C-alpha cells in the first residue's frame, strides 16, 4: 500500500491522498466488520 500512496501523492497532492487513504481504510474496516473477519495482508 505504501507504493500506491506515494504514487497517488505525486499525482494528486497531499490533501486528496489523505482523503483517498481514509476512504480505502474505511472500506477495509467496513468489509471486516460485515464479514466478521480479521485483517489479512495479501
């Protein structure tokens, strides 16, 4: 995920990257809660 964040920051700037990372984290957490699973690094 670190590489994705760095590439996004170069393209979109810091503020949009911050929102995109928060959105991605929220979607991951929502999926974990909905499916009652733990975090699994892929």
